[in-house]
C-alpha cells in the first residue's frame, strides 16, 4: 500500500508539472479513480507541493478548480564537471534554473580537491528544501555504482567512488551520471514526449554524445555508452588523451587549436552524420563551450554532412539551455527520481 500510494502521488505530481490542471483531467490522464485522485491531491496540498489556483469554465455546471505545482516547494542542485571548471546550478521542481555558481578547477585536479570545491559551492546555495545533488562528470564511469573509472584526461581518477565521497561531504543524496547523459535528460525535460530519438553532441574540452532512443536515455550495458569522441575518424591522426590515435575529439581539438574552424566543424559534422546513419535519429542537439562560441559555424558544419533525402529529415539545433545544459540536466536527474520517473 505504501508503494502504491507513493506511485500514485508521483503520477499526479508529474502530470501537474505540465501546467495547471483540474482533478477531472488528472483522473482521465492518470487512469486513477476520481476518489483516488482526490486523496492524492489532498496529500500533495498538505505537503505544499500543489495549490488550488483559480477555476476553469467547462460549459454547463460548476467551474472546475485548477491545481498548480508549487515549483519552489522543493529544490535540486546539479553540477557539471569539466576538466578545468565546475558549474553548479539550483533548480526548482519545474526544472527552471534559479541560481548558478562557477569556479575554475586546477590542472589534473584530484578527488579531494574536487570534493572540497564542490562542497564549497553547494554550501553557498544550500536550502532546507533541497532534494539532493546531481553530478554530470567526464566518463568513463558507472552510473549505477557511482564510481568514476579512468576519467579521460584526468589521470588521478581511477576507480574513485565519487558518489560516496560526495554524499559523505555534502550530507545530501547524490546521483552521478556522464555529462552527456545529463545534457540529454535536460533536453528531454524541455521537450517532453515530442523528443523520442535524438542525440546531443557535447563539444567542450572533450567531445561526447548523449543518446535518447525510443524516449529513454540509452546508457549501455555498463552505463558507459556515448564515448563518441573516442571513435576513430582518421587512421593516421593525432594522438588522443584516451591513448588511441585519430579520435574525433583529438582531430577536432587539433583543428580548433590551429584556428581551423571550418575543419573543426566539418569533423563534428562527419561524425554526427555517421551517428545519424547508425541510429536513425531525427533530431540532433549541439551543446558545449566550443559550439556556444561559434553556433552558426557548427550548425552549418553538421547540416552540410547530413543526408539530403527528403524522406530522412533531421532537425539540428543548438541547445537553448546554453552553458547550463549539463548541470541543469544533473539536477533534473534528482527531480526525476522525486517524480518517480528515474531516467
């Protein structure tokens, strides 16, 4: 009974997240009986999660009372960990970013240095309504166990139990995932069920991809899917931080450092075209500091390499969430568990 009650609460709360709604609409959309909805709504109002807000005329009969999510009744923190920077954002229950803090990270930072800096930023944004903290980190890592496995380009990160270390320091629940996965979670939250098969290509200090397949984030057997930047695109290419040569990330970064913007965007375009052919996705989202610095160039570079068949349309866009996409998505992982829909 406790499980069913929690499940029903999560279903109703999730439906209320989409906008003002009546009890009748909640019953229709959830499949719950009107009596069950009334009980759930009463509990959620008592907990400060829902509030009655106005009425809606439905023709004949009494106007129906509207229910609205109290977005600031619970909060979540999300963090993006780049190889040189830490970004933390505070979001409400709707996933809207309320505040942010950014701090540089020293070269080759180690786990104690990172946890101390994370704790400092989190303490500056602490609130009694916090549900937890999400971390979007460089892979490879294990989302299930919260362990970082040999993070690419971070030599001091070998089998580090980061989730446990962070929870001990923060005193809050922590969820850990790859930065590309949290970014695609943010896009899925923004678009809802309209986004079913998509890739989010993150071009920052590294290159990676988040995969949304059939409406679900795809993490793979070891939760490490999306190492897109470490697939070979040039057999005789430059060495990569992963130990291989000719990786997408290495070839792109070499062109970017050389000032060859056209070459850098063409490399990303070629690699994205391969992804589209392999996975048959119909939506590509571009993100990351390199993209945000030259959005039109990256859009043109990717579009130029995609299939031109009219029956294979692919929408390409730059994320509107800007620099916050990874951190906001990490916070949304925390919110998703609260809503009973872990992604």
